[in-house]
C-alpha cells in the first residue's frame, strides 16, 4: 500500500508512506507505487502515530447511575457508588461494557489502552474478565492492565493478598491509592508494599497518587524517592497528583529536584479532575489539575488520560482523547501556538513512554505500520475544528474509518 501526500506529525513538507507486509517500508517524497499496489492519496491530510489512552478504568465504564448517581460529584462518593455497583459484577457484565467502550475508543484513533482494574474484590471478577479480553483483543487493541486497589491496600481487608494475587494472575502493573488509606503511616507502607511487589515480579507501577485537594497529601515524594532508590525510575507512573495543584511553591521547588532524579512519569486527567476537585471550596475554587506545564518544562514526561467514561466518577464521555487535550490545554493555560501544535504528543509519544512501548511505536521505517489519518493539515487545525480520525490503521490493516461531516450555511 502507498499513502501519498501526507503531513507526518505536523511536518510542513508532504511525504509518501509505503507499507509492505504490515510494516513501514519507505517514507519520503515522490515514492513510486509497485505494480498493482493500492494507492491512497491523502491530499495533504495529517498522519500521526496511534493515540494511546494512558489512564482509564474500563471495568467501571458505562455504569453511571447504577444503582445510584454520584450527587456530590466527589471522588469519595464515587468510590461509595462503585462499591454498591461492584456487588453486581459478573464476567458477562464486564465484557459487554468493556467491548462497547473499546469500540468507542477505536473510533477515535486509540490503539493502546492502560486500564486500571479494581482488585479490592475477593472474587477478582473484573480482573479475570479483563485478562481474557486482553488476549482476545490483542490484534486490534493493546490492553495494559494495572492491578488497582480502589479501596486501599492496608485499609481493605486482605488488600495485600488480593493485590499480589492479581499480579500473579497476570496484571502488567501494580497500583496503589495512598491518599485513600486510613493513615499517613498506612499511606507510606502501602507504597512500600506496592513497589516491593513490582520489583519482585518485574512489573510496572502506576499509582493513583494524591488525588485530593489536601496540600498535606504527600504520597508523591514517597513514590518518587522509592523509584529513585530502587532503580525502578521510569517504570513508575504517578497518576493524578492533584494535591500538587495546592502545594506551596517553596515545597514544589524542592520536590522538582527529586522528581527529576526519579525519572518517573506523570499522567494527568483534566476532564475528570476538573469535575471532581475543588468540591470543598467555596470561592475561589481550585481547578485541581496537576502542574502539567511546570513538569514538562522540567523535562519530566507527562501524558493525558480520559480516566472515566460514564461511570460513578464522571457522568459523561465518549472515549475521545481530543476532549481531554482540548480541555487540558485550557485548564493548564498551555495555549501558545507550539503548545497546541504539539499537544498530540500528550496522547501519543509521551504516553508511549509511560506504557513502555519501546522503539516499535512510531512512524519509522521498519516499525509496524500503525498510524492515523486526521482531517486537517496539522494538529492545531485538527484540534480547533474537532476534525475526525478518518482512518486508523494497525499493522497495515484498516481498523476504523470515519467520514467527514458535511455542513451547509445558507447566507
């Protein structure tokens, strides 16, 4: 297959892309089609590497209002609502909802997903269903599973044993939720336990870290220190870190040195955290999103995630990462031209580092021919106009396709 006249990752010169046996065979201007080769002329459309969802909860998706709605809009009422819904879980229930959500994501150009799966469930129902789906969907969607102790490791009966059991069953990463543990001592101990477990079983780490407005929540410093001391470094991810929004600047100045030394990744979830955070504030109300701009300026890897899709924590969502980027740039005040133009990296290149996808990800000769075609010439235009993903190819095979909408104005 020969793709003609593409703007690859905002380049200003048109290029052609030749695909052979599911791999990028050649990239450059003026490539010659082989006899009988299919040719697709993009006429100056944008080509990007596949989008990556670096933080979502597929096991909870599409459950908003079941059995009750989160009326306060707080994180903690969301956990309480999910605790009730969790009692109704079955493998069939999880499979049905996850398959629907994954198809929604695929339509928006997502080909890689890191999903957190609640393992504070003695039956581990959702985890077992997700492990099955990871294998079933591997040719169309790469699922990376985090064993996530939603109700705590030390604060939930048998939490430590359940987390280790989840890892033994095949979870890709170890999670934790230090700000939800009963005490500061439990918080620290839970992180020590999660990190030791990851080291023991050679797993990645992704912690729901300080997802709270309390500036005294300091799980991040513990996580970063352990990552640095244990040499796990960029195998570790700190998700949310919304308390960092409320840290005083003198403390952040000191913390940044440790974060740089640790080399850990960050995932911010602007849609959900602007909804959940600041709930105890009158006015002024905090935005509650972590310091994305400052982290990026410090050379620290940050990606964006959707987090929740129509569930107890977020009553909306289509799975589109465009919505996440669009709001995130506004909330983080990253509206300069280069910020907007390069924002696709927050859901592609940066996220690939978080998921440890390695050198096989990206539009390079020899790599699997996985890529997106978007209806615009660069990401600035695509984001501003909410342009669709026209084609999503995975290893040279068409995975999803959209037709551009037609609008008419009669004046």
